[in-house]
């Protein structure tokens, strides 16, 4: 049998048998080379309580080349692209070793959530946020965990949010001016926040979401 | 003594800056002095007086094949192996780790042999008294440090016997071995480096093949996580078994790594060429300010510059200026052309303005200055004759146009040089195309007329010379653009003009219709002209080369390294 297939099958089976760990690996379709991994957000972090899904692609010469992983769940983290889910982690690149497994790599991702490295960011905007105001960053990360990763509801949020809609803007990672700009066009604030968040709007950002696009979305 | 040894920053060592010039067995391959050979042999017709000696614009160099380089490497390895008393394979890895700087390696090794060996991956790190117990579960790992390596040490290392010591010993007869990589328990052949991280042979083979072929990596570390032990050559060879192709690629990578470490060696940049050129005189950055080290490997068409990444002859311009010029061309040419034909500058704030419709009453968006697009004068002076501009000589508009002209001058100047530069390139290409057609005709003529093969070769020679000289001319325009005004530049431009005129005349001759009646006369004319053009080219190159040595050229821009 093909060594790669045997290895991946064994890894999937091992992961199934391990009932203690929170890490799971599931098939997307028939192929064992395209998988979805998921794990719990680590305790004591803004990601606590969330469940994070990772897209896994097994390359042809796995395990001699690293697996390709990216977050499916939106994560607010300096080393994860908030737009694409791309991950900046050494073991997914040059520090990969063939003895690493899917499970151990997922566990590494979990520990990446514990210890962000803003000096080597994947997402510069998020990293800047982290560097300038850690507590505000954590509020946003917690908020994202809640809305995208099924994290604890409003009661968990209560601690951070000190008063109504004002903080909602900050926590969705948005700029007050941007929200005000579209509110001025006569849209409801909650709706503006919802749309901007969904589009990952950051003013003149790399994704180049222009005002028309936002308005179009708001009118839907 | 300056040296531009590129040191890959290796955390464990602090390299001193004052390092001795590398004495890489220069005598081994330096005495051959195979200076560039004039590509003639076509007869005495083209003999330029004093052709055999090295010209001032040429450089001493030597082409080495891969086995030649391997021989030099072996000399170093044996030397280190001898004085350190280690296996040649270990010596080779130590040298690779130290970027083939023998002196530095010797110093460091004598100072602290084990530290160097560990860093180079040829020895295990000293065992720490009691390593902290690895964390069992990872669900609650508080951030302990900023390192983002996978914190879990995967404890699936070898469970097999620890009896076999030393490199590459296939542990035969090990019972129930499950390879931690392929999870295959039917494998009997296993291999491990000195770290005893044991894996099955087929995984080793795949791993090394993947490293060598897809990552072009010649330093192959153990497959276990965070293990720094390097697979030495005998191990690699053994693991690859009968895969000679990968083994050869591995050897080539080793040679490349060596060549990239030695300042006076450079790999031929032409695709799939494995030759190396040694050029001692161009090994330092400062030497590149006074010479243009154009070399070729043993394949004569593989011409490249030893000093910079331009894989063509860029004489007479030195690397730094050539680079500056190419950058400028890339950045500016198209833009400059467009600006020139589509825009004007506001006569007050010099903003560049494109008129995209409407009337001639322009208002500068930046400074709000109002002016007339046609005469460039202030709009206020148009008085009552709105929308019609008939006052060419109004003082204000004359002034405005003068200012415009001044600001355009630098653009014009650049385009002057650029257009000529590009033109020579284009013409050179065209002459090659023309030659392809002519060649056919010449062959026919050889059959129909009395001319011998050697006698119809004059066309080829002429086209080659035209091509070569156009390349020289091309680069003289880059040089002239950056030369400061003065007598020297004037003399330079005189030489340039003479060469250009001669080249154009020869070009014209080549394009003349060929006809059996007049061929002998044409042959004579072309041959004479070719000799003359060659001579002019020589004068051009010689004069510039001497100018560098005498420090005669002064530049109107800051040149890197000056």
C-alpha cells in the first residue's frame, strides 16, 4: 500500500481512538487527503470556549513535505490572516519534520493561539492592534470567538463590553469613522456593523472593498 | 584587506570582520591563465594587430568543470580531515557549515571542538543533567516563551535497540519495528544517524529525495523533530541506494554550495550548465569599480559578467552603473515617454497635468493657478480674447514656456540616451535576423560560384562584429548618461561617435544585395570595414578600461561603492 495513504489512514484512526483529546479529524469527501481538523480554543485565552476548524490538505510527498493548513473558522490573531485564514507557523514551513503528525500539528496550532507572536505577523493590522492595546485586542478576539467559533454568549462578553453599541464597533475590529460614514447614509448601526464585519472592511485595506460594495451589501 | 565573504549568520559564532583573504589553493588553478581567446580562426583577413595578448579591458579567468571543483573541494576536505583527525565526511560537513573558510574553522575548532561539531550537526549535544519532563497534555499550555516551534516533543522516537552505535548502521534483525513515519511494521531495513532516531530505509530514501530534488537542500538533518544531526555523504549515498540521478543532483548541490561560498568562484548562470568560472581579480567589490569582468565558461556562448547578475557583456560600463541604468529604464522609460507626449507642467507649481478634454482654460488642481494650455501663459492676460489664444509673444507666456522647457530638459536628456540604447539593441537583433537570410544565400552561392566555404564566411564574421559592437554602443549610452560634463566625456563621445559611424556603415554593407558578379568586391569592402570596426571597438573598450584604472571618469550620480 502507498506509504502516504497508510500513514494518513493510521493518523485518522489514531485520532478517532483518542477520546481524551479535543482534537478531531474528519473527511471532507471520499479522499483521505483533504480533511478538516478541529480543536477547542485553549483555556485562559480569548479563544476559550470556541471550536476552531482547520482545512487540511495532504501534499503528494507527505510526510516529507509539510501539510497545508489554514483556518476555516475566522480567528482574530496576529499570526492568522483575518481574511484568508492563512497561518504563519514555522512547523508548517521550514521547521517541518516528518515525525510530526496531523494531530501534533493541530495541537501546535492550538498552542499558537495561546502565544501570539506579533513581531512576525501574518495579519499586520491585527498585530498592530495587539501591540497597541492588548485588552482591546482580547475583547475583539473574544468577540470573534463568540460570533464565529460558537464561543460563550453575551454573558461572557459582558465583562469586556462596558456599554452598548460603542464597544461593539471596537470589538468587531472596526473603525468608528467607517461605521459613522455608513450610518450617515441612513443605515441602521447594527446592520452597518454586521455588514462591515462580514466583509472584513478596514477602510482602504488590501482586500479593496470599496464603498459601493458596502452599500450594495447594506441594501440587500 | 577587504573581503566580501558572505556569512550566513550563524548564531553560534561571532565572525570577526578582519578576515584573511581566502587562500583557496589559488595556485591549483590559477596558473593556466586562459585569457579570452579571440574567436577567429577564420583567416588572417581579420587579424587585428597585437591580438594574442590580453587586452586592458579583458580579465584573467578560468573555466572549471564540476569534477575540477570537486577536486578543489577534496583538497580542502583532506586538509581539514588530516589536521583534525576526523573522517573526510565529517570534515566536509564541518567545512560546509563554516562556509568553506578553513582558517575560521580551524580557529573555532581548536578553540572549542565540541561546540563546533554540535553546531555543524556532526556530534550530539552534551547531555543535560536532567531535561525538564515534557508536558504530557497540551490543552493547557500557558505561554512559556515567544518561540513558536511546536512545543510538543513527539515522543515517537526509536524504540529499537540502542546497541548499534555510529552512523548508518542498518539494524538487522530488529523485531517488531514500526517506522514512526510510515507506520509500516513489515519493514526490516532500518537506518539511523548517530542520534539513533531510527526510521525505515524507504522513508529515509524518500525524505532525502524530497529534500534534494524539491527543496534543493544539501544539508539533510535527521527526520526527528528538533534533531540537528546531519546525514553525511556516505549515509546519503547508502540511503539513496540505486537512485543515481538524485545522488548526482546532491553532488551538484554540494558544488554549488561550495562555489557560492568562495568569492572568486561563480557558477555559470546559463540553464542546466554545471561549469564554474574562477576569476581571482574580480573577487572583491572594490575591484568592480575599475573593471568589467566579462567571462565565459568553457562553452563560448555562455558569456556573463562575473561581478553582477547581468548575463551578457555590458562593457564598457561598470556593474554599479549598469545596474543603475537598467533600474532607471525599468522604472522610467514607458512612463517618461507617455508623460512627454501627453502632459505639460503647471508653470507655477510644476505639477504634471494631463489635459483630458474641454477648453484651453486650465486650472491647476493643486495650486489653483489658471493658465492657457496653448501658450502656457496666465489666463488673466488673455483679457477679453477668452477661448482663443493668439498671443504667442506675451512676456508672461514666454517665461512660462521657458520654465516648461527647463523642466522638460532632463526628461528629454534621458530619452535621448534611452532611445539610442534601445535602438542598438533592436538593430543588433535585426542584423541577426538578416544574417539568417543571408546565410542561406551564401550557401547557395558556394555551390553556384567558385567561392570556397572559407571565402563566404566573411558575412558571418561581419555580422558577429556588428552585433558585438552594437552591444558595446548600447552600453556606451548608459555610460554617457551618467558621465559628468567635461573634456573626458567629450573624448568619450568622440570615440562613441566614431564607432557608431563605422558600425552603421558596416551594417549598410551587410544589407547590400548579394550578386555573384560583385561578390568579390563586396567581400573586400566588408572585410576591410569589419577590421576597421573591430579596431574602433577596441579603442572604445581600451580607452574606457584605462579610464577606470586612471580614475578618469567622474559620474553625475552617486555610484554604489564609490
